[in-house]
C-alpha cells in the first residue's frame, strides 16, 4: 500500500545547501525510495524570486516521489504540518563581525522559527539544525519550542563524521563503505574531537581496527584530526564557497538513519541533547556516537575513552558551554 506523503521543511532553501538538498529529498535519498514527500521551502523575502526559481526546477525535474511543493517567505505557512524540519537558514558570519553579533542574529532567527514549529509542526516533528553555530542554534530552538521533545532536536555533525570516514578510506585505499564507527565528539567547530579508537575496516580477513591498519599514531593523533576539523575552511579556500553538496548529502544521511535505523553493529555521530553521558555536562547539544532504531536515537554507552581523547572531549564541551552563555546573554 502506498505511504502517505511526509512533509519536509527546508529553511534557507534558495541558498547553496538548500539547492543541493531539495532534489536529494525529492529523489528519496533522505526518507527512502518508497516514501512520497511534500517539500516546504522557506527563505527570506529578498530571496523570494530565487526560491520560486527552485520551485520551478523541482516541477521541471518531474520527481515521482514529490507530491507537492510549498515555497514561501512566511514562517507559519512553511512550518505547518511538517514531519521533518531541516534548518539550513541562518545568519552567516561576515568580515569584521564579532561572534556575539552573529550569535545575536541567529538567536533571533531561531527563536522565531522555534515558535512557529512549536505551534504549527506535526506532532513528533524531527528537527535537524545545519546552520552554524549548529549546536547552539539547536539549543536555542529547543528552548523556545518546549513542547517539541528534546530528543527530537538535533544538529548536524554527520558531515564531520563522513569527512573522517573519507580520510581513513583515502589513507588506506579502501572503500569508504567498508569503514565504520568513527566518532565525532562535541561541537561542529574546529574544537570537535574526531576519534578512530573504536573504528574498524572490513577486510578479507574480517573487521580490523583502523588504528592497527593505519599503524601511524602520529598521523591519527595529528594531521587526521586537524584535516577533519578544518575541512570546511579548506573547501572554502578551494571553491571560494562553503561545502554544499557534502553538507546536503550528510543531512540526508542523518535523517535517513534516524528515521529508518542504523545497520546492526554500526554507530554514527549526531549532535543531541546531552544527558551527562561520558562526563559531558547535561543541557548542551553535543555530538555523540549513537545508534538509531524505530525513529529514536540512543547514545552508545561504555566506550573506553583514552586520556588524549578525554582532554579533547572536555575542551569542546567547554567551548559549547561558553557558546551557550553567549547565546543566553543575547536573550537578555
């Protein structure tokens, strides 16, 4: 029997990531090849004409799964009845701007969008925040949408996770699909902690630890970490534009695994509301290793953390606590 369409909101839909993301959703990459979708696209009034152009292209592409398109600059219309919300729109940091100025702009954006989601989204709406500072934007959204369960508000660190998989795949000359269980801990920023201590590679002789196969701790504890942490900046330097197709693809991966489940024995990285696991202060949106089943995520427990990683987990938690204080000061 045919499934009922799911309504998927993409904010900032006329922007670079939005333009890469909406055809992936319409093609079934995010929710599955048998799941019809109705796309809700929101952007700011100056982008209304460009947004209408994206809608025209979606019609022209004749996606079989796409059962409707709402393209609007009205936040209430955009949020009404949505089952999944991908928050790509935000205020980018511009040259000469202080972090507090950027935070203040994003706090007001996410406060308004949170209120609209709370009042108008479908029950049990799943929210993914992509716009930076993603962890703290997600925290603000959670604060101002108290009826949306905290477990339903997440942020994107899957891009960093996938970057880590890609680096290991390149280093070992193996298929990226054969590498699993890297972890991104903490903030989607340059303090994040990419961790391969629990990662494995599928080989002809069975699964082998990444650390054993790479056999170069200096690289794994140095260049590997900084490459993943600074990959976004490297892409901006090369393209003169920020990551778009990889961010869009990772957003699809994040939602797909959350809704449809992670494979047995595999965990992925998601920015989720901390419950105090691994000594991370509760009340932060922090990236943890998770498994997903039945539309719910669960933090993987009991992984040993070495002293090298522990310091990095604490440092990124400290940065998130500072961001939280800064964001809250913008509300006063």
